[in-house]
């Protein structure tokens, strides 16, 4: 019997390169998976199309799916930018919408039910870039640093209710998009999505029941 048999797992960004792998890993582990994304994708689990940057869309998705045992906030996005001084409001807002607002809205939608049941797991996706600013990545680094702080705040607020909140900090992920954008890189040093998924599943398991507010680096060889 799997540790996730019968568990109701919601994966945001489930149509993406990482989200689809995380959803598949939970599915293979016996979980009752539901995926949320802004685009539809064929999958062997229930899917909901929703723009999670909108609070009501997140609440409606949560209402459709019912009780949530595990929320894996995988939705996010990356874009290089100009210097901080040259960053437009649109570019700044896009990084915060994709990486922070999706998490914030889904947490507000899922946490009340978890508190009522006295149990739950939330796993967020930060990034190694959250730990230190880098040129031409100011908006992204800032957004991912907020993911870590929200993880810590939620963990502190919810641990007394039997809810664990933690996050992972991947380095460059080996995806088709990243390979296309950086064709001369050494792909063998990048972290593969399956390895990130394995850490997400650990943080969603009873084995991580004593962990609250952790930010775990998942870096491969990079």
C-alpha cells in the first residue's frame, strides 16, 4: 500500500514541464490527483482550467475539487529581464503574478478546509535564485524570495493545526524550454524534474511531519 493511497492531491501548473512530472509521480504513488493549469492538457487525472492569478478562479477551482490533503504549488514562470532600473511594471508584475499570486490565491482557497480537518501538506516551488539576487533577474529573484517567506509564514501559522508547509529550491531545471534557451550549456549538470518531484513527494509524506518552513535546495550538479 502506497503512502499516498486515497490522498487527494492538487498540483497547480500541472500542464507544465515540472508540474506534469510531479502530478505523474503522485498518480504513480496511488494518490487521487487533480491538476490545475491555465491551459487544458490530456492527463489520466482530473484537470481544471483556471487562471490562478485571479482569487475567485482559485476559490472556484478549490470548490470544484473538494477536500485537499496535499497542495503542490508548482505553477510559476521565469523570464530574464533588463536591469532592475529598466524593468517595466508589466515585467515585474508578471513574475509576481506567476510565482507568488498563484501560490497566495491557492493557499487562501485550500487552507480553511485543511484547518477544519486538522491535517494537510503544502509544498511550494521556490528557486535557488531566491537566495541571492542576480543581474537581469531582479524581478524573478524577488518573486521567488517571497515564495520562501510565504512558506515560512504559512508554516508558522499552520503547524499547530497539523499542517506542514515547506518548499524546494531548484537550480536550473532540465526542460525542453531551458535547453532551447541555453543550447551551449552542460545539460548533464541540471536537475531533472523527476528528482524535484521525488523531494516534493517526500515533503508531502508523513516522513516530513516534523518539518515546517524548510527550503530544500535541489540542485543536481549545478
